[in-house]
């Protein structure tokens, strides 16, 4: 397909056009722009794919055997050149989205709206891209769980990098606080606006996630994954950021402590 017919190009163009035409009457507006990519089947337009044909991209994290059954069932034994092609195509999809975001920001600048607009760039999930022999999501490992979160706007100093733990639900309370609205009641979201304003460097002590076949808790240093009717996984994220060595059997005390915290959260 031509570049202009690609789905994320279309979405970016529509978003930029909306900003171009939104009334400048001082009334607040909210625009949610949901790009499809970077997502399988990793099919960027040729103009973007060509940029990465020979690009040097990191090798995937190797697979290991101490994983639950649902992970082993999902593994694909693809040829190495095909894995690297997938990883390059993923980069091409990201570049295309970057360009569309640039067009959206240009429209905000042209309308004189950059100084009073809060921009949040975030994803709903990551992508395994061949790490541990896996693709897509539906696992609790870092490539699938860690997502970008970039925020800019009035009162936020640029160039800051934070390793604070944040959950996606926290976006709700944060946007409300920036808009001067009270937080909704009966939800677990916590505003991380104080983090953006430089008032603190911490947010959550842990984050939790769950699907039908697992539930997990991540702290700054460890991750515990309880798999339904299967093994328990514990990873020391400082010593083993690639989550290769399952140390659950060696550190039962840590397992018990994190399990108690996870039960409290859920």
C-alpha cells in the first residue's frame, strides 16, 4: 500500500486535522489518538521498511527451560534471519508513528496551543519480539509489560528521566489533577503529578498485573509471577534483568513476602 493509505498514517493525519479545526474559544478539549502500531503483523510501508533493511538491532533474549507450560506452548522456533527481520520491521513502525506525532505537535505549535496543552504518550502493552522465543504479549516478562510513558506540558520540566513504578490506571487520576478535577472515587488509581512537578521521586512501591493464566507483582528489585496450576517464578531484576534465572525455589522468604503484598493489592 502507499504510505498515505497505511492505518497509522491515516490516524495521524486525522488527529492533526482535528487540531487544525478545533475552535479556539478557550473551551478545554481532550483528544485521544490511538495508533494501531507498532503491532503484528509488522507490516510498515516500504518507504519505512527500507530504512531498516540492514539496521543493526539487538539480538533477542535467549529462551530457557524454567518457564511455565503456557510459555512453552507459545514459543516459536523461527529462523534467526526472520526474527531479526521482525525486529527491524518493528523499528520501522515506530518511526512511522514518530513522524505522525511530529505532525500533531506541529499543528499544536501552529495553533499556539503548546503552552497550555498536556501531552501524554503511552502504550497499552509491550512486545516480546522473539525474546524467550515469544511474540506479542500475554506474559508478565519485561518486554511485554514495560511501556513508554512520556509526559509534557505546563509545569513539567523537560529532560527528566524517572524509574518510578507507575500503573496505567494512574493516568486517570493524573489527568484529573492536571485538569483541576477531583479524583474519581472507588478506584485504585493514584496521580503521579507530584512526580512530574518534581515534588517527589517515588510513586508506587509495586505494580500488579493479571491475566487468566497468571498474576504478577513487580517491585523495584524483584518480580513474582504466580502461574495457574503451574510453577512460581521469581526474578531478581537487578542481577537478572532479562528474567532468565528463576530463583523462586532458592528464596522462599522473598516469594512469601511478595505473595502477601500481591494478595493485599488484589
